């Protein structure tokens, strides 16, 4: 294992870049077309229709995500493109997306998570930042780059100070 530098929380925009899409919205529309082509759902989303209660963002292993309200599948999300479209069920085959709610203190939460060092197995053939985040493991046990609604930035900062002091 070697120490790696992953200087941001990975988002939908990183996924779009990996897949050579212009931006997060273009990636979502691309996945919608793919879902229709594969027969996963039939209702086409226009990239504009956003209705209903927003889904809440979370961070899992250094990646911003949210879960579908219908099938519970996790999908990447981004503050730059705060809209959710489920590539698995097409948001219940509804032809719409949902808004994404990010925490007001997102930058502070991200800073606390990024203070947590991660490592990755050198034998893995990592090709992009999305794969890097997927395979990264916390250097300090108990300090994963995870966050969910209800956890305050102060709590993350206190955990950082407490656990790093015990190394």
C-alpha cells in the first residue's frame, strides 16, 4: 500500500470526465438514453423536468452520492449539477429527475474528510480519479471519508483529532 493524494471528494463531474461527457448533466442524459436502449425503463428524461422532494447527498469512500427514492440504487451527484437521475430505474420510469440537497457547510465537511489520509494498493491499475476513490482505504482505522446527513462538520473534525492522536 502506498499513500496517495486524492485532493477532492469525487463527484458526478469526475464520472462525466472519465466517460468523456461534457458535464454532469450530459452524463445523466447519456445514461438515460442507455437505460432506454437496454430496456431498463421507457420514459425519457429531458434533463429539465425536476419534481418532488429532493434526495439527500452523502459521501461514501470519498464520493458524493445519493440514493434513488424508488429502487434505492446509489448514484453519483455533484453540487455543480444538483439533480438526481437514477440510471437503474429511471426514477421509477417517471421521465423526471429530482433535486439533490447538499449540506450548507459542504466545503467544511469536505475539508474534514480530505484531512483523512488514504492509501491504495500499488498493484491495482488505477486509470482515473473515480477508480482511485473507489479503491482508496483509510490510512488511520476508523477515519474513512464518509459522511451522512446529521453528522456535523465539528464531529468529523473531532474524530480526526482524536484518532490521529492515537496512532
